[in-house]
């Protein structure tokens, strides 16, 4: 479905109407609920391919459509990125080991609207080093979200994330970024997770986009493997990522992909 609602800014960023927030909430809620439900299926010995098969079933059961199946030839309903895989990990026969950390990224289409979100999981016991990385990445996302309000800039978002991460002696990946979305999967702007305050396009009410920082324990450089999808850290250090889809409101931000069960962070209390 081609994007057609609202108007475009001079930077090519679409400004949506107030009524469009409901469509984004509906799509975001489906994606978030799937990520809640898949948590019980992440454990040592499980394969990433089986996790993706279950996600595919969940998308269909929700009456939604996967945005990734068929996208540029991709054939899975999720990207599953384990340990030093930064993003775009392809589900397959790999079995999870105790202590593995993984990002699961799901995008669904509901009534023409795209819901895009990812979060971290752990198979078995969470190692201390990985726990610290996950916490900093999680908190960095929300530092960026705190900057979302009319009059601020995309540089403000990037700077908030970068300064927080680097204060913890970790690095922000530069090779991938967030993006506009709505009735298309990817649209302007590129949402960088680093930058200088006051730079970049100015945020306006009605903008929809993702914020999805990738944070490495080591250096920020990545490389893409021969499959042309899987991106890994060049120094093989652990990487983590969290992603929300958000909309700019009259006085702040609306998060479309909040976890209905409070499971966005992998150490949620399951009781």
C-alpha cells in the first residue's frame, strides 16, 4: 500500500493526521504482543528457525501480514540476531546456548499500517557483562525517546543516545539507523543514534518513525556477511538493540509498540 496521507516537509518527512495515530497503535500492538508471546519460547536448545516459525504463525493468527517476508527477497517473519550479530540475523538451524543474548525484530502490517519493534531476550542465565550491555541499550533508547517533542531536532535524539552510551564506555553503531514509517516500511528520515544537539530536521507533530539504537560492548564497526543480510561486530564483541515505533504529539511522544505484558526488558518479573 503506498503512503498517501498527510503532507511532506521540505526534508521529505510525512506529517500524518491525528486520526492516523490509531492505525499505528493497532499495528504496533500486534507486533508488541507477538514479542511478548514469543518470550516463553526462548531457551537453551531452541533453534532460531523454530522461533521464527512460531512468529509466522502468530502473525497469521493475529490477522496481520509480515512486512519482512518477501522484502528484498527475505523469507522470514523476523530477524533474530544472536550475541555479536548486530542486526538482520537470519533464523535457521542455530541452537541457542545457555547465556546467549538475542534481539528479535518483528514488523507487521495491519490495515495498511506498519508496526515495527524489537527487543532483547536471553536463553537461560544472563551473563553479567551482557546484562550491563542490555541495560545501557534499553536506557539509551528511552533517553532518545525523551527528546521527541515538537521543536526538538533529530540531532537531539542522536546526541542523547550517543552521550549516554559513551558515558558507559560502550559504542553506538553508525552503519544502521532508525527510519520513518507509517503506510510504508521505510521512509525519510534516517534516524541516527548519534549526532549533535540542534542539528537535523526539526520534529513536528504527526511524524512517525522508529528509534532503534544498536550498542556494542567493543568498537562500533560492523561488517555484513556473505548472505548480504547478517551484520556482525568487526571485533566480535557483544551487541544489543531495542526498538520502538513512535509518533510526535502536540506536546511530546506517543509510543506505538509498548509491551502489553510489561515484557520489553528481558529481566521482567514473570510472576
